[in-house]
C-alpha cells in the first residue's frame, strides 16, 4: 500500500484528473500526487465508530499515516517538474533540491525523535514539561525542514512521531492522550477554517466533470490501486475489498491542494485554480460516503468486531467464571485473562475464551482484539493489581466502563490506595473474598 500503492495511486489519480475533470497534465500530476493521502485525521474517528477487526483497521490507519508525507512530497516533485518546464531552472538543480530536502527531513526527524526519547529517559526534562517540550520541538522540526524544502516538514514530524512511538517511553500514554485531545480540537478547527476560507465562487465553476472525477477516484482508481498493490499478499479477498472501497480524504489534501493550486496559477497554469474546489468536493463526498457506509459495509463483509460489545474479565476466580458463564448464556462475548494457567482451567472447561498472560503486556495488546470489548472487570485477589489494571485501561475503554471488585478495608490509612485511582466498584461493597465465598455457599 506504500511502496506499490502510492506511486500507482499517483498515476491513476493523475489519469482521473486528466480524463475525468479535464485538467491539464501539469495540474493533474501535481494534484494526483497530493491525492495519495487518505486522511489520517478522518480515518481515526471512522475506525473508532465502525469497530473494524484488528488487521483491516491497522492497515487503513498506517496507510494513511505513512502516505501522508509521501503525498505532499509527490506534489512537490511534480511541481518541480512543472517549474523546470515553465521556467529556465535546470533539471539537475531541481532534483538535487528535492533529494537534499527529503534526506534532511528524514535525518532531522530521526535525530529529533531519538534525542527527545533519550532526554526523557535520562530525566533531563521534568515530568510536567514533557508535553510542552515535545510540542515545541515538533514545531521547530517542522519549520526547519520546511525551510529547506517546502512541504517536507510533514515528513520530518511523521518520522519523529514514528521514532517516539516505537521507543517504549514510560510516559508514552500521557503523550498519546495529549495527542488525541489536541487532534480533536485542532482538526475540528482546521476543517471549519478551510470551509470558511473556501471560495464558493470557484465551486460554481465546476461542472459535471467534477462528479465524473470523484466517481473515477472512488470506484476505479482506489480499487485498482489496492488490488494491484496487494496482489502478491495473502490478505483475504474480503479485507482487500474493504480497503479498496475505503479511501476518505481529509485536511491535508485540502490545505496542500489550495497552496499548490495558487502556485500553478502564478506559473501560468490557469486550471490550477480548480484544484482547491475539486479537493473540497472530493473530501466532502468521501467523508460523507464512508461515514455512513463503512460500518454497514464492514458488517456485511463480516469484518467488524462482535456486534454485541463484550466483557473482559481480569482474573480467573470462581466468581468471574460464574459471571462469565451467565453472560455467555445471554450471548454476550466474554474473555477471561489471567497470568496463572491454573486459574484458567475452570474457564476453559466451561468453554469460555481465555488469554494466558498479563492483560497489561504487549502480548495481550497484540493477541486480544480489545475493540470487541467495551467493559472491563478487574477481579483478581490483589487489590493493588486490580487498581493498576483499571487505571491503565480507563483511557482506552472510558472510566465509566472499567470496574473492579471492592477493595478490602485497609487496617491502616498508610496502606490504603488513593480513591482517585482504579475503576468503579462492581457489586457494591462486596470484595473479592466476599464474592467467592458467596459462590462457595451456592449463590448464583
């Protein structure tokens, strides 16, 4: 989807623009490069709503993230070619500038990401300053890279983010939560600003060919790109079909398209003025289309998580197995996780799905489809561990959906855990020992 899909998508999008929208080859090549981007800012909320299975969701998400800077650089490359053809600039100079800028952005992103993670690990940055320092460095990296080659800043900060995300930082979850909050606020604001700044007079210049262009992109260019790019893989046909018919565009497309459209007009490519309105129409159509159709289409293909959200139990006690059996009889998906194999024997005998391991481990993150569950019940015999699990999983599931059995009353206030940590009490004031004692006494 990246090494084959990106150039193939560029070619097919260029042809759709040329033969569908009727643009010149110059405008088509520049805009076609930008159209590689499938909108990570749009994909994330769509995936959250559609509850896709782990693999198709990961493919859509990472395709959007990785292709985001590639699309901007492809547009830069095409624009440089147009610039050479329209002016007296030397081809060698243009190629050298592009190579230098791309190499500088890559090196800067890696160096900034590595340097920041080392500073965090060695406690050179106070805990309360980590997010501000990260955000400030991100802006500096973007500006420096963009000063060397326009639109390469996106590549630099994307690589920086990949390095940080794969560094296993202890404070990674805090950074990720800040990113999610900032994304909601900034993306919403950018969409509003882009819509407000759109020249609706330019939209009025579009004709039926704009509709033909959109249909060619959605029904021809995207499916052909995906099927050819994944032809040699073992991905099931249903997952390929879902990827082929899912390609929303977002903020980056509109913003970058408007910028290059203006520059093309300055070079004498008059139909460059149509790039921005075409981008706006494509984004609006794909966002509305996939927003309403992705979930039912994925459900029809059988690629969504369980229709009925499940319950994830941490701890294989007699009580949790009994409750899991009752939920299973009610056709509610359940899973019991426990690092003690002996605790899972009773659950397996009852036909309940289990996971042998620590729920907070990376193996659990890879091996359990967490999107299939919307409720967590921490019910081990260790109150401190229950509190840790509930606190760690609360941002993922929502604090209102994370429960733990009531804690045993501490004999000394020094031994009691803070009330601000952990999840909601499950079963009122009944502790782990109370619940299991009732099970032994025959309660159901």
